[in-house]
C-alpha cells in the first residue's frame, strides 16, 4: 500500500509539472511583447513646460493634446533644444510619439514653420 502511495505521488507530481507551460524569461502578459507603434501628429505648439517635461499642442481636431518627453527627445529646429521651443507658441510642429499605458511619450518634435 505504501508503494502505491509513493508511485501515485510521483505520477501526480510529473503530471502537474508537465501540464504547466514553461514561461521563464517571457513577459507575463502578451501586450508587453508587442512593440509600441510610433505615431505622428501635426498641429500648433501651445506650451512647453520644462519642469514637468510636458509639451502641449492643438491638433487638427482643435483639441489640446499633451505629451510627456524625456532626455531622448530629438528636437529638429534651428537650436535643437526643447528650451528653444518655449518661445515659439503658435508654431506649427510635427510630434512623433508612442503611447505606453495611456501616456503619450514624445520621441521627436519637428518645427515646421519659423516665426
């Protein structure tokens, strides 16, 4: 009887371990696996908040859209800095961005017209 219990325990452990998928090194959720698609939008620059690292613009739908940015932001303008955009409200810009967890992260901003 004891031998039957031991064999049953071994078989049970083998079934449990063989039925679980191996997920070591894989993300827990498949959304993390998808590369985030980069989008772009053209509109009028409204404000650049250097402390909060936010850029706001009015898009083609006339709604204000806010983007976060970090040190990796590429700025295509004469002075190539975010600080240089603070004095250009009303300028037409194209912002390239990714959406991650509901947050728009600007990756590149291009000044399209000079004021």
